[in-house]
């Protein structure tokens, strides 16, 4: 469902100092329909030169602090982007779930009790799972079979949103399910930096699996479009095209080396002992071992959103920023 846009929106963004959060803030500061931006993160913002941004260092599990901030600024819209993509080496899986799922419930419940008009939860195509048997283009009504910890946590939060949304029917809930976010700023933020951390570009089973990316600016514009239009619903966010991992590897300056998936899974166990493998995780192996291509037609037709960058162009920008582009 899509409603007409209104002026003067006061948008709170969690994870504002992170990769997508920082790109979203840059986008929102250019939009005339945004009155104020409330940036929420445990870390300080790298750049806060806009007079419309009010930044707070706060944990999303601190309901009291969040409630005070929402009330102080009369927040009308929330973008929840704070999330751990990979399990930190010093954090247990249960602690990661607490941060992702319990923290999400806290900020969402706090926002709903405050009376926000719209919640945009940034989900992921990982919610569909990296498994064989997917159709050529996965639609939003597909069965959810997440295989990664990250995807399972996203699915859990989507369930929470559906449950809470029924208790607060006046609030509009929008869920963009994004492909891997890639672009020039990914040099500093993206976990896919690990693809060029080794002297070779490693692919699984010949690199034939197909994947998609969404350029960081296209992702920010999609979320901004959801906010501007007060939209509700679930929307896949991805480039129009897809690419094989072998083609993506061809954009880097690394020789391409193919290994069986089982061997790569064994290699991930060494990523804390061999410096060259730091960041090379089981999740990344899953990402490029199975094809997963989503259908973005719902966002294109219902929101009139069009991605500007292809999958290969998005990766090319990140590799260029890393100094590894061919």
C-alpha cells in the first residue's frame, strides 16, 4: 500500500554510523520532505555537518533512552538499520541474537508506543536462504528458508514486526529486503571486502553461482522512497541484473581460483589464525556457493524506484576504492 507523501518528516535512523546508515543520512539531508534526522548509534558519526541531524550515542536495547529521544524530537518515522551481519570473534551466537533480535524488538516496540507513523526495517535477501532449487527470480512471497545466522535473525525480526503491527494497525510497516550492499564506501564498511583480502579471488565450484548486489546509493534511495511515500509492504531491493561470481572476480586484480565448497568451508575455520583469511567466513562461502537472484518488480512498479547501477558496476566501484580493480 502506498500513501501520498507529506512534508516535515522527522526520521530516526538506527545504525546511523554504519555502512548503510551513513549513506542513508547523506541521502536524507538532500530531501526537502525531511525536517529532522535523528541519528542513533553506539558509535559517533564520522561526519555531522548538517544542521538537520541530531546525533545520539545510544544502544537500541535502551528503551528508556530511546523513548526520551523519540519524545524530545517528536519522531514520526523510524528506519531500523542497526544489525550485526557477521558474528564477532568475541561474541557468542546467543549474544549476537540478543543484539539483533532482542535489540530490534526493543526499538520497534518503543517506536510503536511512541506513535510513529511508519517503521522501515532493513531486511535482507538472505532471508530466502542460500540453497539449491530457487526459481530464476525469487519473489517476496517465496518460502523463507534462511541458512545464515544473519538471515535467521532478519526472519525473526520480520515475524516480530508482523506480530506487533497487528497490535498497532495505524502504523505502516515497510520491509526492504536488500541484496548485498556494495559501492565505493564499501571499502571501509562492507564485509565483502574479504573477497580481496587474499592474493587470489576464491570462488566456489567454478564461480557459476549467480548473485546480485544493490549499490549503496540505490539502497539509500529505495529506503528514502519508502519514507517519502509512507509506503507499507515488503520489497526486494536489488540491481536489475545478476552476475556469476567468476565474472565478479574478473573485475578484481586477483587471479581467480576455484575450490569445492566443502574445502572452502574448511578454510573458514582458519580465518582467526591466518591473517590473510581474516574476514573469510562461512557466511561469505554460503553467499557465493548457491545462486540467489530476486525479483525487484514490486519496488519498480509500486514505488516507481529504479536502480541506477548494475551488479557488476557496484562491485567495480568497491574494488576500485579498495585499489584492487582490474
